[in-house]
C-alpha cells in the first residue's frame, strides 16, 4: 500500500522520541498501521545541534511552513509547542490538504475552535491524544470508550512537575524552593517552571478534557486556577496528620445542572487512588452515569510516553481511524454550552491554617467570625506552644492553628477568611485549600 508520509515540525525532546519510534520500529508500526509510515521531512530551529536520534540530514529544514505544505507529506506532526508559529503551521497544513497530529495543549486551548472548524471545512482531521496526560490515552477514552456515558465528574492530577514537587517535599521534608531545584536537576521541571507550578498547564489540559466531556469551552481565566507555588511543607504535614495528601487537582463536575471547574491544591483522603499517585505520574478519575468511577494512571509527560501517544495518533491516521473518529467527534463544534457554576456557589469542605498569637480569646474571635458566616468546624489542631519568652519579641508566641470545616460555600468561606485576616491576632498570609471527599 501507499506509505503514509510524515512531516515533523519540532525535533526537541518529544520530537526526537517520535522520530526514534518511526525509524527504529518501522516494521512493527507498519504492521499495526496496515501500511508503511515514512518520515520524509523534519523542521528544526538549529540543524547543527547534536540530537540523540539519527535523522537523515537531507530531510531536515529550518522552515516549518515548508514541511506543512510539502508535496511529499501526508500528515504534519506539530511538536513545536507554543502558539506561534504553531498556529500558522497547522492552518497551512490543513489548507494544503494534510492531516494534523499535535501535542500542543496551549494551541488547542486557545485556538481549538478555529482549527477544528478549518479541519472540518477541508475534510481533514486533527489528532491530539498527546496534548493531555502524556502516555495515558485519556482523549481516546473520552472520545470513544466512554461515549455511552454522560460524564458527571473529572478529577485529575495532570501536571507531573507539581505532583513530583509535592511528593518530594513531604518525603524529604525539604522546602518548596529546594524541591523545585531538585526537580529541575532531574529534568522534571523546566528552567522556568512557572506554567507548571502556577496551575496554568493543568488548567489548559482541563479545558480540553471539559470540551470533550461536556461540549463546553471554558478558558482558564473563567474558573479558579491556583498553583502549588505558595504551598509550605507545614501544610503537607498537617494534612497528613489529618489523613489527607495534598495534590494539585483539576476538577470539572456537573453540579445541579451547572459546571463546576477549578484547579487548586486540594486535600484528598489517603484511601483514595488519587491520593496515592506519587512522583511525576498522572491520574484521571472519570465518573460516568452508567459505568461509575474509572481511573487512568501512568506517566503524564516525558519523551517516550508522550512520543508513544503521538505515534499512536499517526498510526490511527494511517489506518483511517482518525478520520472516521474526527468526523463524528463532537468537539469544538456548535453546541449548547453547560452554564458555569458561580465561584461563590461552590460547596465543599476546607482546610484552613492561620498563624495566630497564642493568647486568650483568639480562638473565640475566630470561631465567632466563622459562626457568623455559617461555617461550622469539623476539627481543630493547635499543638502545644513554646514558653512565652519571646518568639515575636512581645512575649506572645505565634503558633499555627489548623481548622477543618464542614461543607460551606466558597462565598461564605471567602468572606470569613477576609474578616479573619483583618484580626490583629492573625498573621497573614493564611492558607485555605479545598477538600475533595
């Protein structure tokens, strides 16, 4: 049969992994695709750079648009990342009649509607399994395997960098800054890890999952997004003492006909599978109205896990499955959106930590404010304080006070915390994290 000719734009970490699989496992891939798959063009920024895969120099160029429009390319694999020039490359590929495979979550999050519309207009397809959770086939699960269900909840640990940092902080009792440096040394964190640790990466991935599950496009600026960059070791220790692990949890669920969405450090009870995901691994828990809850776990990033998902998409294109699925895939098309739940109406339990003066009436002031805002206490931890000679120079020690609330709304909680932070006995900043029961 006619081989499928692949044009690869980007030969970085993941791109090199894709090239290695295509070149070194060509016979296995051809058997599973039903025809040969051949790498015919590769675009790179710097052709002189040393790489750990042997690509024929004759097929290398520095012009990704030339790859996107080349006559000897049937499918363009976009692995450059970012928005520009990736957006122009994908548009050019579609206009030239090519299929597209991409791992670019930021591109799909920001420009998904226009790119999918362009693909449909031209009878082409876009495959994007590697855009969320690396080697975990979660896109196929939502688009195919779970289609008999209405998804009622998504709870996901989908940023391996953050999960590694939280795991390592607790295990080694190291500070956040020291653990970030260790993550960078091991290759789990970029030189600038901002998008991972501030929640942006997880929020972009949640946008894609939500679009698939609910047919609703909600951008990160429209729902609460908070990262792990303000987490302290003491919070992880207190959470463990209370029977919980802290994870950066991306959540989307149906709540009374509305869509609740948020990405936040969250307390998860130890017995739950999500609480047991350590290191750089990911896990997505999906709840369907027919099947109940299912879990999908594995390496959510890294060269070969992500390359595995990219090559699986290429094989689907070669076999014709991607085109069939894409035509029937109701994603980024015109549908009645599910209304977004107002942040103030989110209803759950909370973990609170305050640094307070250890003196009479402080607890009474705090419980009074919580009570007036309709918030009841489930438990309180205040360890024995040191003797009063002088932690703050005034003879009054400052001690951490940890409170676990019963269920309340985000609106009530925010009002109460604002009042609590105004007390002269409370040292800001306070810590507030939701609890996923």
